[in-house]
């Protein structure tokens, strides 16, 4: 996947997490783990080693959230309020759903 909106270093699972946070929370709840399993299986089929399925799932969740923790404030001056509220609500929902606390929250990723 190529994403030219912003230049930065990121992991593949982080990109998956960033994508999932664009979806409605109910849809994501139903399909996120299956998506993570399919992504990990595709990595293994391509010969990628050293990343367990649980590592992949953790990076999808925390990497995706870390990316959005930096994006939501950035969007404040760029998008209509309705769009900002959608992303804020998604980040909040996934932070709560995935058990992210101040103790385990990822740093914002740019």
C-alpha cells in the first residue's frame, strides 16, 4: 500500500491500524481481529518472519492509535467540524475498546 498524504516512517501493521480507525467502530469491532489475522498470514506467506500474530495485533492497535493521536489535533484547522468529531469519536472509542490507558498509551507518531 502506498499512502502519499504524509511522509514518515511507519510499520505495515500501523498502516492497517490507521486504516481501521477510519471505519465505523461497530464494523471495526466485528472485523479488526480477522483483518489482523489475515494481514499476519499474508506476511508469513510472503516469507516474513519474526513477527508473531500477537505482535502484529498489538502494533495494529497501538500503532494505529499513535498515528491518530497525532492526526486529530493536526486536523483541527483543516476539516469541517463534523469530520473532526467523527475521527475524535473513533479514536476515543478505540482507545476505550482496546484498553489503552495513560500507562500503556502509545506516543503520538508522525
